[in-house]
């Protein structure tokens, strides 16, 4: 694409909304805001209700909105879906955005905003998702069983956490023995819960909100299933585009994503991915180097 096309793209009135779910690592969050601070973007931030002292944040070019209503988000619990819906609703009321990017507070873009806007302009309103490994066993466990006791599954108090995990396992065993399933007739698909979707997708998801919250109430990590599954079973099915370049995120066999360090810089910037997760204040060198890289690209 030539410079003329890029200038046309830059002046395009279609704005993007960045929807951020944050609960810690506020030094990284500040850098993320710097990286996406652009007059073509609005930024919406949801702080977990458990956060007592929210940080002071500033954007110079973007409109920055801190959600007043907050959800007490629990790992694996449907509260994650509720928080995502709160962001969808808040941004959808504010404006009609070209794309809505759902990020965590420990994401960073690996491309400049010129490149990111250009990428999504090419897609012509497709829903962008990213594959994650899955199996029929995992889908049955997480979606087709009743996952009770998830609210305190990862509670900070060890006794409460162990008790709820034990009760959860017991309830799953009972369901297996009795062959109890739920939502047997629906096709379920999983993907990364960090998505980039156009306005018409947000409109549809808001229309089915009540049904979604009912259907995914007792799921485990239902946030990885509800958007791809509901869209695959809708008239928007043909608009879905899977692109593993959406996000660089490595689990390396563990339950938690790998935290990138300065040694990963070349791998990250040469990955071709738009975003990466996750980063920590324990290594700000990699964060600052990526920020300098993408901002230098804009200035160039």
C-alpha cells in the first residue's frame, strides 16, 4: 500500500474502541495506553471491583473512559463474560466504532496504530478471532457440564480455594456417573477471549445478552466459548475470520501464559502479530523497547 492510501486511511473517520480489563500491573497498563493513544481511538477501562485504589491514567489524543460500574471478576467464572458485556454496552452507547478490541491490562501492541488500522480496514468488517488448542473432552467439561463452585475456585484464602475445588470435582464426578449434560444440541467452538470485532457484531451480541448469560452461567472459562459459539450459530458465521497473528501468547504447556522478557524482543517484533500478552513490571526493558519500536514507526 502506498503513502496516498495510508494518508486516506489515517483521515478515515471510522474510529476504534479499545476495551481493557485490568486488575493489576498498572505500570504496564500505563504503557499500553501510551501505545494506543491516538485520535482515531477511544479507550474504555474496566477495573476489577476488587481493586481498591484505581490508578490515575491520562491519554493525550484518545478519549479515555473509566467505567464507574465494576464487576467482581473471578477466574473461570461467568463474571468474566459480564465484564466484557459491560464494556461492549458502554462503548456501544458512546459511539459506533469500526472495531472493538478486547484486551487485558497486560497486553501491548506490536504494531503501530497506522498498521493496525490499515489491517482492519482491509478486512471489511470481518470478526477476527484466534484459535486456541481444545478437545471434545475440554468442551464437554467446560460447557456441557454444570460447573458449580467456580466463584471461589481460585480464592486467595487457601482453605476456601481447596474446599471449592473439591466440591467442584465432586459435582463433576456425579454428573459423569449420572450422564448429565446441558445444551446438548448446540455446536460449541472456542477461541481466545481476546477478540477484535466490528460494530454489527457488538450489536448482535448485545441483542442476545440475556440468553448468553443464562446459557453460560455455570460454565468453566465460558468467555473462551461464548463469542465464537454464538457467532458460529448465527447469520454472522460467514463473517468470522481466524487469524493467529491477532495475538502472540504462549502457554508452553502451563495454565498461565508466559511472561515476556527482553530476551523475547526479536521473537515478538518479528512474529507478525498485532498484539502480545503478557508483560510484567518485573521487566520494563522489553515494554519500553516495544513502545519505542512502534512509536518510532509512526514518526517515521
